[in-house]
C-alpha cells in the first residue's frame, strides 16, 4: 500500500507511477484525514510506501499527523520506503519520516528524492512551461530509478544521522479569529471545491464565499486548484500563475 499527500499533483503522479510498477494500492492522505480513516489491513501488501512533498525541509504537517494515528494490520515483512518530491532539496525529510515511523515500530528501508516544479508561489513564481516540462521529464527518470531499486528491495537513502533524531514538521498556521491571509475574490463561484480539498478541514463556505478558520498547513491546494483562480494569499499571489501537475488527474476520493 502506498500513502501519498499531494496538493497540486506532483506527489500523486509519482505515487501513481510507483504503484502501477509494484502493484500497490493507493491512498490519499489528505482524503483519509478528512474522512477520519486511519486503519488499514496490509496483510497482502509487499510494499508500504509514503510519497510526500517537502515542506520547509521536512514532512508536511498533515502527513505527520496521519502517521501518528495510522493503525496497520498485518505489518511485517513489507519493504518500507519514502519518496519525496521537492523543488530543490528534501532537507531533513528522510530523518523526519524515519523518526515518525520508528515511533510506530515500523522499520524503514530508506527514501528517494524526485525534483519537481516548485509551486510554493508565496515567495516565488512558477517557471516557464518549457522548464516545467523539462523538470517533469527529469522527474520521470528519477521515478524510474527509484522503481528499479524498490523492485529489487534494495535500500534507498538512509538518513546519515539515523532514524532516532526527532526532526518534526513545521507548525501549522493558525487562522483563528479571521486572521488568514487567504481570501476569495469576486471571481469565486461558490463551487465548494476548496472546502473539499482542505486536508486540515479549515475551510468553510460561509455566506457564499469560503472562510478559513482553524489550522492551515499552507499546502496551497485551495489556491492552485480553484477552477476560477479566485483564491489569493494576501497580495503575495496576485497575478501569479497557478500550477497543477499536467500529467495526472487529481483525486478527491479514496477506494478504501
């Protein structure tokens, strides 16, 4: 079984390719969090994978929360791996995943890095379409290389500092009392997609437009995947292009 967390499709794409190659089932962590589904039977699974983006050099907060609550039946003998998508570097994410898994008594066979288009547009702009496609082509080669190692059940990259070092994910951002910089413009058509997408369940449709209230992981799923490009983050995203991985169809449900 492969668990993945994906806001814009990069990690979903990598997870789909790996799952097809190794014959594994796929579970979206974001959907599972919203559904409150944490128990899984992996008795018949040869692989246990976690395909995750890199948030501030470590695990996304939603993925760390999911792993803390994860209950696995039939654990034992699976090849356990992580695949991290990133804009440049995965930082300490391997150590963070190794530590999180060790807390659940899950052995870890290492990780693989896949550089994808950086879409954290709060502090940058998307590259050109030509550069995006070139990076996705290079990512395919990295995924192919990871698949080869996974199928051979050889170790991936093991954190040099070991799996006992607790390098925890960045804190979620509180949006209590209406302090969120996120807002919907007049282009909003009240489709409700942002509410369905939010892994932290902090978006509610109030008086037609969405409101952000609670804890936000800054995954930017709502912003990038709004069909009208109606969601902005303060003035930091004004006029910037949005991103969705063009090589996969983004999922909203799990087949448990």
